[in-house]
C-alpha cells in the first residue's frame, strides 16, 4: 500500500499574509512576524531560543523537516541533498488556482434523500444558467420521480451530461466536483476517480460533516469564489491498494485421477495471479467476515514482518480515515497534512499490539497467517468486500 497526495478538498479559509519568514537553523538573521486571524503566541518549531531570553517568538509560516546544515557533534553532519529535505507547507497558505477557467462540474447528490431535491435544483440552475457550466449528473439521480416529473426543471435537465458508475469514464472531463450530502457522499465521489481527483467542494447536507465545511445558505458566493480560484485547499492523501489473488480454477477429475493418470489430491489448479487495484480515502479493513474464528493475519512493513494480528481484524487508514473507523477502534486522530499511515487492530487478542503510525512512503503487505483457521475479508472505504484466502495478499 502506498500513499499518494492529491488535490481532493477545497475548504473555506481567510486570506493569509505573504510575509517572509526564515528558519533560524538555516539563516543567521532573525526575521519574525505576527500571525493573522488571532492565533496564540507560540515558539517556532524550527528554532529554539537561548535560555533566559525574553524575546517573544511566533510560529513560522511553514514547518521544516531536517535542515541541510544540521550538525551532530563537532564533526558529523547530514548529507546536503535537497531532494531529501522534507518541507511541509503551512495549511493556511494552500490556495486553489486554475491553469484554465473551469468549464465542467460534477454534481454528486445523496440518493433517496428528499431534503436535497430543492438544493440540488437551485445549484444546477445557478451553474447552468448563470455560470454557463457543463453539469455532469449521475443517471440514477435523474431517475428520481420528484426530478423526472418536475416540468419546471425540464429545460435545465436537458442540458445535463449523464453517466453511470463503472460504465462511463469521466476522469478527464471534470474540472471540479460539488457534493451535496455528508461524508459518505464525498467518499463516493472520491471512489469515482481512481487516478487524479479534481478539487471537491462539499456542502454539509448529511448526517456526518467532518469533511464537508461549506454551508448551503450562501452557496452562490462560495461557488463563485471556487470558480474564480479564490479558495483554500486541504490536501488529502489516499491509499493505493493492490489485492493479489492466486487465481485458481476447478479441474475435471474422475475418481481423483486426472486425464494423464496422475492422482489429484487437490481439485483446484493454480493458473496465475489476479491483481486488483483501488484508491481509498478513508481506510482498508481486513476482518474475519462471517466466520466465528478470530482472524489471523501477518503484517509486513517494507518486506519485514512486524506483527501478527489475531483478533477481529486490522484497519489501515489515512489521516483522513483516522477520525472514522480507526478512532472508533481506539486510534488517535491525525491531521490531514501529516504524511502518515495508521495501523489499528480491531479487538486484538494480544494486549501488546496497539495502534501504530508509520511513514506515508512505506509499503505494507497483509496476508493470511499460515496458522489461520479461516479466510479473511477486505473492504475499501466500506465498499467492494472481497475474500482473502491463503496465498492472497493486499
């Protein structure tokens, strides 16, 4: 499993100052400035004041990893390779920009929710008639009787471009996405784009709103700001998951003897491998499924066995997913700007295994332990459950 950063969510934020700030460890001078929006005073993460100093320090505009001039003792120092320097941009300074003006928008509406019909119609009328946008809508959304039988909405509906999930590829036709619903609606929108994800503008119109920062009361001005490129960005990481299954097929045998006369002890023949790939925003869950036995899976980190999870299962989540199933299972919450992967056991049989955080660049491999009594099941953001047998891995 690998992490990939993508433009996933556009969120509200005020403008921020572009004043220069310097790292004291990298520069001999001291240049400090005040933070806007009434932030509390705190020491910089990239510098430490001298003992007894009474000078006030404020947080810098960016967070730095290893500094290229870091020394260890009188002679040791870090190799000066700029490619290895980790620079995490301050979330307040991440802004949306367009190479070309956006022309197409995908509107995702929560299905079977009557309260969203009026907001959906108002938004579509505003996008098509006042902004001349090309609006893409799922075909099953327009099959709702309340929309199909609305004669006043008919002229607007004729301008829509429709598509069907798993049948039509719209990945290169959408400039940005607008979601009407809760967090589940945003997760569904993310699953439609297994490659690069356009910016997502999510309105809080569902039961859960951790990922939906926009309110629909003044949607006209907020949509206009996004179209004009005047909005802040929150970058969300996704897990790149590959499921490698040992493909087997049944062979026709009679009395346990194949056509060549060889006695067959196994009625299945391995003919190759089947690889399925997914991009998930929240988490990958490997659990015991309908079995009454505990799941028993091995977890490898960059090819090295780190632990065997014996329990109800294991959750591998992104920082975004750390507030979902992982938090319910006892894990900590991780800020979305932290490049990390959370591994959380579900009701572990051993008290020694607790949630752990690993760097985002590592490769995780999960497979059934040789001592497992039953198979396991894997799901991706709660969808597309698959069974994992001996020899399969993810």
